[in-house]
C-alpha cells in the first residue's frame, strides 16, 4: 500500500463499503516459494469482522490453510494514469491514481457441511443485485450436479484483524490541480475512469 499517509486516512466505513460492493478480490497466503494467489468472490459480514469464501478443492491454498494460515484479501477499486499536463502545473510528474483495500487476518476452513449454505448465500446476494430479474436459486440445480459441485468445493472464512486501505486521489495536490486532472482523466486509460474522476473531484472524508 502507498506509504504516504495522506492517501491512507479514509474512514474505515468507506473502505468496507467498497469491499462489500466489489465482493471480489485477490486472496494471498505465504508459503515456501512464491506466495499463493487466488481470485475469489466473497461475502463480507455485516460488521466487517470476517469474509466468507469458497475455493475449489484442488486449489493449493486449501492445503496451506488446512489448519488456518495468515492471509490477505486485496480488493481493487477504480484506477487510472494521471498525465502531469492535466494539473496545469509544469512542475508535476506522471503518476497513477487508484483505490485499494486489503483485509488482513487468518484464513481458516469452515465445516464442509456449510458449503451449501455459503454457496446459497453468495448466489442470493449476487442475484439480488440483478433486480428486477427473477433470482436464480440453487434448487434449480439437478441434485446430482449439486452434490458433485459440493464435493469439489471447500468453504473458508477470513477472520479480519486489520483493514489497510489506499485512496490515492491526488489529495497531495491543490484542490484546483486535483479537479483539473479529474476533468481530463476520462480521456486517458485505466479502469472505471468515470468513477475515479468522481472520487478525485470529491474525495471521501478522512477518519476522525
């Protein structure tokens, strides 16, 4: 995460709101050799104290986390390149603005009999976002297919001890420079540039 504290003062509630809305991130654990990474959908608990997720049984993280293991779940928000020309100040240099939130804690397996409840909860949450579409439910699955799927998947819970976030939105520039860059950013490249421009124009409040 970015070391400049000006980018790391966003309220915890704002970071959790982004995490809950995204519901998808990169799970990382350290073992011998390179870290193990997996891209996973998840459900954040109402109080933000844990995130439930599932992994295919053959995923090496399943073996590493059999007895529980420290883990980090990285969730990304909008990001984009910032040209120094956009600031209207010749003394600036290129940079990249972005939003990222890391959930840090301990990944532990859940009892396997909970896999059906987890999958149903995930699909219910995600399907609810497609309203007015009639939600898909697991009872539409063929029982044999459902049983086979359950055997292939293992449920896990990330117990969250720390939330580390970076909201790098040019807060270290003058308001005029920041807004000027925001007005140009959709002509550039990155992800969700419209959302990034909105955040740059009105950055979230700092923690009290």
